[in-house]
C-alpha cells in the first residue's frame, strides 16, 4: 500500500496490487479485455494504475466539492470567499494513507473495472452486487474521512497540529435519515 508519486506529487492513492488484493477473482477469471481499451497499455498493471489515477482525480474533486471541505478550510483559516476556494492537495495527507488507498481501490472497482463485466440487465448478478458493495464501502470511508479531518496538514508544516484537526460531531437530534450517522468499520 503506497501512493504513486511523480517526483513529489501524488498521482494515485493506490497501486495495481492494492486493487487486485481487494478483488482477486475479477482478475483471475480474466474477464476484462484490457487490450481492447483505447490507448491500451502494455500490461494489466499499467491499465489498473491508469484507472487508479483517474479514480484519485475524481476523489480529489469529490473532496473539494464537499461542504465538509469548506467547513474545514474555514476552521483552519484557509478559506474566506467562494472565489478563493483552494484545491485539495493530496501531498498534504500525512496520516490515514491506508484509508485513502482503500478508498481509491473501492472507487476504481465500482466505477471503472466492475462495470466492464457487469450484467446490468440482471440486478441479481454478482458484479452488480459487488458494485453496490464497493459503493457502500467507498461512501462509508469517504464520510468517515470527511467527518474526522485529522489527516490533513493545512499549513504545510510537516505535521498535523492540534489546531488543524477538526472532528465533526453529529447533532443530538432525532432523525430517521442515514446521512446523520457516521459509521466506522
């Protein structure tokens, strides 16, 4: 489990091996014809790492678009107006890197790999059920990371100081909505 770096810049949260470890059967069954992909890479690992890079970009955009990210930037004093909303910088992730790797694997599997072999005409097909499973795993982990902002170095000092940690607590209000429950698995 390691981030893929280009120089000192994070380009992906997961390597091909990380994705393969999450669901080996998809790759062992050899159901994906990656050679048919546009601009096909030389081997399966390159193809999967291209997909993890794509997934990392989407995750970064989801973080930047979230209300929790804006709340965190307000909390740390890094955000004043909508015009100055800074981009999410994955190089400032100092802890919980394994969670980001897992989240990238889940996203890559649910968005890019499993849809290539899923039978969407049959909602009971194993691939469609796996997509739902990985969607739930991704969303749980994404929500947990956004609720517990204890992993980001906002001032780029090399450590996550106590004034940079923001943990969002849910209101003690009775509700039937699932969005008000943070689950840690």
